[in-house]
């Protein structure tokens, strides 16, 4: 049995997918807007989510429990903000996000709580 796989020109034109208003305009626009919102909020989320962990890291460094953490004991400002710890936490978070394995950072962040 031989199957004829040829399609006439009229059928091939009709079978092509035509982007309508929803698939061609609305969906890409919404995806772009959501992508921009996520990009703009990433720094805010990383900064606020790791604030408790950075304070604990600062306290561990201040008590000299781990000699490698002595660099992070220094604070800045009158409110003693742990800027070095925040930078370390942001580097860890951005590196993990860059690799795409967000489950790798969960045990590190959750061990402080």
C-alpha cells in the first residue's frame, strides 16, 4: 500500500498557522510585562529575603566561631548594616539563579531558621 504524502498548494496555505490577536499580540505582550516585573523585583526579593540570614552570618562572624567569616563581622552605618554579608548572600543567590538550580540554595537559606 502506497500513501501519497503530497499536499496541494491550497491545503498547505490553509494548514499554515496564522497568529491571531491573542497568540500574536496579547500573549507576547503579557509575557514581556511579566518578565520585566520579575527582573525589576529580583533585587528587592533577594535583598529582603536574605536579610535575616545576613544578620545571623554577621553575628557568627562577630563571635569568631568560624575563622573564614571574620571578614564579614564589620558593619557599616549607625544601624550596623551587614553590607558585606548582604553582598555575599546576593552573590550566592545570583550565582544559584544563574545556574538555574534554585533547589541548591534552599537548604543553605533554611538552615539559619
